[in-house]
């Protein structure tokens, strides 16, 4: 169940990142934007930590393949935001 919880937290962090990105786009206050960008960086760091833990605990070959896909596409996704 721990792995399910970790993936759920990653999903929630991605939703938060999307919300913070939206806020940066619609608000023109530089101080507010800096705060939202800090939150984005914090959520990305949390996801990196969670993915590292998952990488150590996942043993099934197909699951490792899926996790590799996530890690391989992560940087491209982060660059687009």
C-alpha cells in the first residue's frame, strides 16, 4: 500500500504544480509569482524524492519499465512548464 500512497502523492503534487503554473500565468504580481514558482520547485523536489524511493522498492520488471518511462519524460515535462 505504501507504493500506492507514494504514487498518489506524486499525482497530487503534479496537480498542485499545474495549479501554481496557472496562477503564474494569470496573476501579474511579481511577488506572488515568485511564491508560486517556489511552490512549484518544492513539489518537483518532493516528486524527485518519491520517485527515488519508488525506484529502490519496485522489483517487477514491467513496473521498472513504467517507472523508467516516468523518469525519462519528467525533465521534458518540467521544461514545458
